[in-house]
C-alpha cells in the first residue's frame, strides 16, 4: 500500500468512514440524532469529493463538493431539524426490532455489494477498486434502513442517505457526472424534501401521528 | 424554435397557473396552454417528419421519429385531458372536495408534469432523462393526495417511496452507463449523450452494461408498473383525481417505457446478445399474467382500469423485448392506441363515478339510462381496450400475437390465456355498470364528452386501417427501424 498516493489513501479512509456512518444510522433510534448522522455523512462525502478532485486534478468536482456541502450538510439537515421541532418529534425514538439481526443483514449486504462491484471496478481507475463496493453497500444499507423503520421522518432520512450513496458512486467511479446532471439531481432532491415536508403535515393532520402503520390499509380486496 | 415553445409553454403555464390557478377561468387557461403546447408539438412533428432527425441546443436535445411520435401523442392527450378536467374539477369543487388553494396546486402541477414529460422525451442526455422522470414523480405526488383523505395520503406516500427508491436504481444504472462510456468518449460531458452513446454502443464494456441494464430496467420499470414493481400504480390511480389517473396511464407509463427502450437499444448493441430482449419479455409476460388475474379481484372501477394498464404495459414491453421491425411497429401502435383508449376510458369513468358518487362498481348501475353518452363512451372504450375488432388495440394485439407465434411460440398460449382472463374480468364488471338499473342524480355541469369520443374515433381509425397505410405507417416503420 506504500505506493498509493496520499490523496487516494485519504479517499479510502473517508470511504470507510462513510460505511461506518451507514451502519451507525442503521442502529440509531433517536430521530434527531439520525439527522445529525446524515449531516455528518454529507460532510464526509463532501470531503471525499474534494480529495478525489485534488488527486485527479478535476476542477468541476470542487463545485460538486460545494453543492453537497450546501445541500446535504446545511440545507437539508436544517430543514429536517426545523420540521422535527415543528412536529414536536425532538425526543421521539423508534422501537427498532432486532438491531443485531439488522447489523448481521447489513454485513451480508456489504459482502454482496463488494461481490457485485468486483466485475465492474476492474475496468475503472485506481480509486474505483475499493470505493465502488462501498458505494453500493451504502445504497443497500440505506434500503435496509428504510425497510426497518416505522416512522415517516426516518424513512425519508434513509431515502436521502441512499442518494448520498449514489453521489459517492458517481464521484469515485466516474469522477463526477456532468454538472448539468448533478444540478438536476440536487434540484430533485431538494424539491422532493420540501414536498415531503408538506406531506408530513398532511399525514399528521389526518392521523395525528407520523407512524407508518396508519398508511398500511390499502390492500387488494 | 418549436422545441423552445414545446418546453417553454408548459413551464410558463405552470408559473402562470401558480398565480391564477384558483381563478374562475383557470381551467380554460390550463386548456389553452395545453392547446398551444399541442400545436408546438405538431409543428415539431411536421418538421422532423419532413426534415429528418434533429440534434439541437448544443446537442442537449435530440428528436427522431421514435420520440417525436410520443411528443405528438403526449401533447395531444395532455390537451384533451385538460379539456376533460375542466368540467370534472368544477363538479369536484362544487361538491366541496377541493379548496381554491388545492385547485391552484392542481393546475400548476398539471402544467409542470407536462413539462417533465416533454423534457424526458426530447432530451438527449441520459442524466437529464432521469432527472425529468424523477421530477415527474414529484409533480404528481401532491396531485395523488389532492383530496387529503386517509387513503389518498397513503397512496401518495407509497407512490413517492416506491417510485423514489425505484428510480434511484435507475440513477445507479445511469452512473454505470456513464462509467462505461467515459472510457471511450472522455469526461468532457459527451459521454451521457444518447447520440454519442448510440454511435459507440458496439464498443461499450458488455459486463458493465449488463449490470447497468438490470438497474435501469428495475428503476424505470417501477415507473412503467411492471410486475413485481407495480404496487404503487393501482393505489395512485384509484385515489387521485381522475384527470391525474388519465395522464398517469396515458402518458407517464409510456414515457417511462420510452426510457427503458432507449436503454435497451444501447445495451443490446453492446452485448451482441439477446439478454435485454429476453429480460423485457420475461417482465412483460409476468406483468400481463399477474395483472390479468388481479383484475378479477377488483371492486373499485379505477383500480380495475389501473390493472388493465399494467396488463397493456406488459404486452408492449413483451413486444419491444421480441424486437424486430414488426414487433416494434406493433409495440409503437399499441402504445398509441392504449394511451388514447385508456385516457378516454378514464374520462368516461371520471364522469360515471361523479354521477354515481362512488367508485365501487357494485354501486354504479345503469349508466346508459342515466346518461347515454357516458354509458356508451364507457362501453365502447371498454370494448376497444379489450381488443374488439374495429378498434386499434385489436390491430396491434393481433400483430403482436402473430409475431409471437412465429418468433416465440412458447409465449403465445400465456398471452392468449391472459388476454382471455382479462376480457372476462373487465367485461363482467362493465356490462352491469352500463346496462343495469340506475339510481343516481344528473351532473350539475355537462360532462366533457368531446375528449372521450375524439380519442375513440382516433383509435377506431387506427384500427380500421384508414390511417395506417398513409403517413403514420411510414412514420411508425421508421421509428421501429430505429429501435432495431
């Protein structure tokens, strides 16, 4: 590993941090802390984008990092915290069932993700080899988190974390999508979050809570 | 120029209706914007038919025979649905189901939805295609929950989460596509442009493209409503306002399928094998079969026709999967006639449910005596969608079945079985709704019948072959050739 440049080692370090944060989110019960973890994940993501930009000398990635920083670290967490306060969920916790089991399932998903990444990453740049597997693992872990949650807000955080995994895949595997696409994706995420915010109030108005079990009545009859 | 008008008008309409969407003339304004968009679509179509494919706007937009026919279809159905929504929404407002604020949201989002559909169709950038389809979900999610009932909130939540997660898979597929293309085309930004990708598709890395296609198919397939990714579709169709059901079935599913077909062309070119085609055939057959049997269990009239949409999307996906000029031709024809017929049915169903004040089929009776035009509209539309001879669905299904017999004989009995089951399931429900004994009051506003019969007339002409030998056939043939 000695001949790997410093910037790349940094990218790998940040990648493993991202994976660790995904697991932390999987186990976090308190909704407000979940949002903080999401913000932290966004910060690490922005840092890794800067590291890739520095190591490959790609200037457009700095814009991408700035976009991540503004959107994922400042705007969305601020918005979610505000929402949590307005909805009175500061101290709300989820009763997660079988955290050890979820962790084990998560481990299995990570192994699967690395298996899936293997045939792809052999065609990539040097950085891609290890990080693409981590990106896929982040996506799968977010999906697992969404399945395990019973509250609307934490499902949305899972959805946003999934998008983080996508951005990480795009920066490390392909060194960033074209700028117009990145802006489009960011716009979609932002509008989506705002619409969901509106939606929370509609759900609460109707059911007096944000438990998703109220939303499980439509069945085939 | 036409393209600027085509994309700019709905965007402008969205902004204008956000301001005046609750005024007394908002419905007319909505229809007017849709009409002018349709005219712009016609102008663009004429230009592409006469002058060949266009690549414009710094290569960001690409219009060929394949997508321009969808542009024409999308803007036409967008316009007729706006005509239908005028009396429909007026009745809903009179009955107190909607507040002015929600009406404004509805009109504004309707125009923005049209914008996302047209952007998805005309863009040359696979990334923007994804962005536009995701934006289409965002514009319609609040329309599905427009009535704010418990059921509509649940349907909208399901729609958002399932389509959001589904389409995120397509984003990953797009990233992988870019990953493969970047090595050939460089990172300059040309590597996501469809025209560039199409030119080098034979040299793209097959392993990466195969994995990318799985993600793309699952992602966009969720929006097409392919089984087993279809769960959001019946709920969203049943709980939203009926004009929204009409555009979801008539437009959104088509455009999502368009995205799948664009991806299939690239991947089939890179793989030098039939793997993508076989995957499409598998998903298509499964959708047809599962939807046909689920049709028997439906009690809600809008759910019934939502499942029918899944069935027809399955048929089209199967046909695109078979590939070849005849099957592609039939698939394009089926896309057109399904879109026209299904939206006509939803127009008739919309007024029928307003007449009966319920969506439960057992409580909708005797439409023919109550309002003969709605009754006949629903009956004729149902016969058309079930593939009865003089209508266009018959022509396209006949073509698909005969091609299947020749090229994929094993699939023919499955298709025939599903079509038979679907026929029985829908006909036994619609027949008493139209011919039974009535028990309801007339509508306060005269229903919008022009769109219903205009669509059915078009479908009839397509089916009788009055139009097919002319311009349209040549056009479809060119498009079918492009898909390969």
